[in-house]
């Protein structure tokens, strides 16, 4: 009977092997709840941590997890970048999930990526922030001399386009550091 199935229908089934089965309705709902809840938490976190418009304010106190936490402008900017990067990763995940769910082709092997994308976005955004802040700003420049909008926008873009951002960091590292010799069997893109 499998011989009678046209190639176009055979290619629409889920891949075989571990993690190759389609995600069921409960898994889809749990993933969507996770992504939506993370989005809400991150947006609320950004609102809470956003730098104060009061010039020269050394520190301020924010409510985090039912505790008042003092946050100086430098730490606040770093937290804002981290939250923005995670939000960008969530935008990437949400757009991808709705496409695969809509096309009925969401497989289990991709669930880890969707769960981890906010964390990848956070990490890459912080790395980009450190590279840009360390390379283009004077050590004497404080958080007040930076644009929170600019850093938040860059962090969101880094989170949304994390594969491209990682490639850009690789290019920067290739410019700064000497290229290592390729091994006998280098992985694709490393030779």
C-alpha cells in the first residue's frame, strides 16, 4: 500500500527517528502558553527596568519578584539589553511556531529550539552589547551617554536573527584573531 502513495504525499509526513513525530495538540498548547507567558513577562520586565528619564539619577529601586532591588543605570542598561534580546528570540520563535503549526508540520525535535530561543537571544544580545559598548564607547561614558532605544533595538534584532548575529560575531572574531588551521575533517563552515 505504501508503494501507491504519491511522492508529494509521502514527503508531507513527519521525519522518522527520535523526535521525528509531530507535536500533538497538548504539546502545541503548552508551547504556545510558554511563549505567550514569556512574552508577557519580558515586556513587563522591560517596562519595569527601562531607564529613568530623570537625568543624573545614580540608582533607583525596582520591584522584582516581590522585592525592592536597587538598580544602577549600568546594570539597568545591561538588564534591558538582556530582556530585549530574549524578546527578539521570542518573536522569532512565535513566528516560526505559528507557521509550522499552521502547516501541520511541527515536529518534536524542534521543541528544544523554541524553548531555548529566548535564552540564545539574551546571550547573543549581551555579547553584542559588550562588543559594541567596549569597542565604540569611551570607558568614561556612562549609561546616561548611551541610547537605551538604540541598544534595545539592536538587542531585539540580535534575538530575532540569532543565526545571522552569530555569523557576524564570527566575522568580527575572524578579523580580530588569527584563523586556526583546519583539522583533517573540519565541520562545514569551519574549513
